C-alpha cells in the first residue's frame, strides 16, 4: 500500500510543484509552507503594516503584539522557560555568528573551541574565524563509521582548555541524531559553554531545550515550514548574560548620547534594526499549524517514508549510502558516476533533489568525496514521490552506467 | 556569420532528439569527442574556479584564430564543453566577442543548463573564456 500524507493538501507549494511535474525532495534545504502561514503573511500586510516596539499607535501595537506572540509560541515549541530567552535573528547562520561575536571577548589565546567533523558551514566558519581572530584552537571531533560523533575520542579531545562545544543535533548530510547528552555532559564537566545547532533536528521531533540543558540552541524558520528571513536563538539566562552586543542601531538601546550608550539585555538588545516582522508573525502561524497536528502521526509518517527511502536505496546495489541515516534524509553516491551527472539527469525528469557538498565541504572531503546526492523528506511527501524518485533514478543510472 | 561545420552538425543532431534521455545520451556522446587533456594541463592554473565539478580550460590563438581545449570530471559537463568548443573554435577575437553563446545553448535546447542557480560551472567557463581571449590572467 502506498504511503499517503494527510497533510499534503495543506501545502499549496507542494501541490503547485506537483502540478508542474516537479517532485520536491529537498526539504532539508528549505520546506514548503502551509496555507495557514501564507494567510498570516498576507494578513499582516493586507491589514496594515507597522513597525514593532516603537509606536504608540494602534497598528504598531497590533504588530508588536503579534510579533511578541510568536516569541511565546517559539518558547513553548522548544519548551524554554521564558519567552525572553528567544532571540529572533535573520537566519540560523546569523544566530551562530551572533554567538561567535558576542562571546569573542570571553576567549583568550590558547582556549579551545570544539566542533564536530559533520558541521554545516554555518556552525564551522563562525568558530573557525573566531579562532583565527583570537588565536584559539579549533578542535574537530571525528565520526564513527555510522556517522555519529565518536564519544570515546570526544572524551579525549574535550579537555580543560575547552571553553565551548558547538555541535549539530542532526546532520544535514548523514541524517542521524547525534549523541548530544553525553557530549554536552563532557563539555559541561569542563565548564564549557554548549551550543546545539538544531536547524535540521527541530524539524523532525520536538526538542526540549531545558531537558537538553544546552546553553544555546539555534534553529531556522524556513526549514520548520515557516517563512525565510528568521532564525531563532534560545539561550539559558546565565548564558545570554555572557553575550556582548554585536549589532547596533534601532531600538536595542536603553539610552544613548552622542558619545556613549547603554543597551538592552536579550532578547531586544540583540535585535538591532527593524526585524523581519511579517516573517516572525507568519512563523507563529506555522507553529500553530504544526501544533495542531497529531505529532505521533507525523513522526510515524516520516519514519515510514524514511524506511521506504532507505529500503529502495539499499535495493540498488550500485549505490553507497553515507553513514547510517535514521531520519529525514539520506545521501548517497554511485561508484564511477559523478554526482553532478546524476543530479542533472534527475532534474531533467522533474526530481528536485540536492547534489554537491551540502554546505559541509570538509565532511565530504573527509569521506573522500567531491559530493553526494541527497534526498530529504517533509511531512507532505508521500510514497508516490518516492516511487517517482526511484523510477527517475533507475532511468538515470541506465544512461550513466 | 555562418556557423562552424561542427556547430551546424550539433544543431541538426540535437534538433533530431526530442526526448530528454536521447538528448542526454547525445550530450554525453559529444563529451567523448573532447581531446583529452594531459596531466600537466589539468593543473590549478587551468582550473576554472566556481564550478561544482572540476573544469579545466586552455586557450591559444593561432594565426588570428582561437583554439580552446577543455575537460571536466563530469560527463554531461564534458558534453556541454564539447558543444561550446564546436561553436567557438576557429573564431577570430572579434567573432568570439560577438558570439552569443547563451543563444547558442538555447538553440541546442540546453539553455536551462546555464541558469544562474546551476552550479555546473558553464557560466564560469564562459567568463574564463572571455578573460583568456582578452589576454587577461584569470
């Protein structure tokens, strides 16, 4: 029996693409949006735009209320204790840059920042550049054969000079949940700050940031069925207090004269300039929509789709899977076939999958690969999408092998 | 301006292939026509930056006519390179500057492969070709 998604019809984008002959299997790059989000986006502009946190007038008050309501919803979504622990940024990448700049003064030469070999460039480059600016050592945790961060090596590498650990919850290339609990414990035992990049993880299961007990958690709206232009930074209160302000302007200050200024604490002190108001409000609608779904049914559907994806990939023996994916996506290569050739022939057949280094160039280099093809799933995908993918894959391989 | 013989041949061949798989096959067959580059030629000096696949491009002028050589590790891109060389090899600097290469690929029905979101690198190859023909070191 073919897998169907009861939520597919809620996503006009996936239906429009299907009508155009496009099968969208690139949700790890960005997700399609529910109608409820589109309504909120249009509704905000159509009923009268206004800036937030500034004006006393009615439209301004309404916009501010809706904007702040999303902060509450995001806090509930992540189980943060207080909405004031959620900072809106313009992307997850910006949130990580905020941390790297906001914490810069806390590091002294010789301190160590620990990341893992599978990090997305967004969780590599800000730390790499910080390390260069401050003469820090960037330590990279290796992976085991399944694509998990190797805990025994991590126990050796996380040491007394470790000041910060920044790792992904779920790899955007390997599709496996990382052993965060023991990793964070290793870092915390050394008194290091802990940063979790939840950009992929937040989409495929509810995260409880208090249970996770990380100092910072980062994710982006556009992968979570929300609009683009918004990232979320959660911080523990004591961790947020350690951040120096990094972007200046707008309403992020308490008082200024020409020579000096005092700034607000988080969150507003880290939201300089006019924020993406419509997008933040619309993210609230996406969270409401997701909250209205049967979470167990969504997880079961995603698990069944993923199992079907893996089983189909494993049946084709010329393919080699990267790591041992457990959810959301799978990346693979074919011996003797260039990933760009395969991607081209899939796209000729209306398949929207991703090929290349997936913004994790050092990871691919470490695996001895110039790139790989990645299929990634959203809750709106169904068994027919996968069938079209496998048919197209077989046709492409017939031409290339 | 009349097309080089190889280019006319390519146009006819692609026009006779309406389906995507026939065209892909044809594109790969054209790729086989590329004169192989030596190991020394596949060096960083000739590597075109900004491509997802590796692409090498060399060009020289002989008695006022341009002759380019190119290769890639991706087969379909090799085909595009062969089709590009079929269009430009033997042109003078003036003819090369005047050639509408985007239009050339559109005529072949391959225009989409030059779209800005494509990381196959053909756009970077065209830029490098222009730089080489203007005597710039890219």
